């Protein structure tokens, strides 16, 4: 994917259970910026972002039920341009193969992937995606 920003790029927001509070906090802090995107998320995470932050979110299945694979498909199709997946690196997850596939597809298609809050903050500060939040 080229780094030319489409009119309204798609951002995927995903978080393991142990990182959902961190993602909600990040989303609260950058809500104005995030509203510039079409946001997709796995089921539970998307519900939290809608309920706690007030974002408009297109919810996919939950991660263990195929949501990570649905997001990977959008990356492969070129309709998802950025991914924030706050992973719990110390936890074991039954859908690890889907998680690894999503990460691999991001690498194959040159789609930026943040797996921690520090990297997600770089997206917010990067001018190619709308610049810093107001």
C-alpha cells in the first residue's frame, strides 16, 4: 500500500482482554483524531469503543470467532490502511494463529501495525494520516 492517504482511511482497533482498558484510554485521549477514520474493530472491543468513547465502529466478529481474520481480509483487500492491535504478549490465546496471520498480512501488504500504545501514539502524530489530534 502506498502511504498516500485516502480521503477517509480505515483504521482497525483491536485489543486483547488485558489491554482493552489501555485501548479505551487511548481512544478517549484521541477521539477527535480517530473520528477522521472509518473504524473497524473486533466485536467486544468495538462495543467498548462505542459505549465508552462514543465512536462509530463497524464491529466484526469477536477475535476468537474470526474477527481477526475478517480484519486481515480487509488489509489484504486494501480497504484497511492502519491497524492498532494492543496485544497481551504474556497471555496465551486460543486464536493465536489468526493473530499471527493478521500481523503477517500487515507485513505482506505494508500496512502500519501498532501493537502497543507507544506505537499507536506515532500514528496520531504522523502527518500522513491527518496529523496530530486537535
